[in-house]
C-alpha cells in the first residue's frame, strides 16, 4: 500500500514538473516581443541604436514573434490540456484549505497578467502613436 502511494506521488510530482516546464517554455515562446518594453528599450539604448535602427529592429522582433505565435498556435490546446490535467491532479492531493490558497494564487497571477496586458497594450499604442518609423 505504501509503495503504490509513493508511486502515485512520484507520478504527480513528475506531472507537475513536466507541466511547469511546458508552461514556462510556452510562455517564453508565446510571449509578445513587446511584453516588457523596458528591457527592449534598455537594449536599444545600450547598443546606441539610432531611430532608423530601432524601427528595423522592432520590425524584425515583431516578425519573429508573429512567426513563433503561428508555429505554437496548433499546439496551444494541447499545452492548455496538459496544464489543466496537472492542475486537477495537484488539487486532488491538497487539503481544502490548500486548494483555496492555490486557487487564490492562480487568480492573483491571472489578475497580474491581465494588468500587464493592459499596460503592454497601452505602451504599444503610445509607441505607435509617437513612432517615427515608416
């Protein structure tokens, strides 16, 4: 009986680790190239790019992001399914109090992601409105 519990726990741990790795990888790949303008602008400043170079660099990075999103689009449902299945397995091993804490963390993460998207989109809109790129 103890051995089967250990095997089940190891399976769940493996599922969580695989889900985490896949989630992190997908987020890195699917993330918008303008997800955080700070590092991009910092890189531009550090390299000493002029406005024309910045425009070309923006175009290249945006094209790369578009291609990556197109590549990942067909597998996104599978990644979501893996993430959802792992989440359900995790919930099964948690007490009701722990489940509530996990769901609260998940809701907070979603709230932060939503706020980041709003900020990113507003920065993007401002950047396009003030850009001198042709």
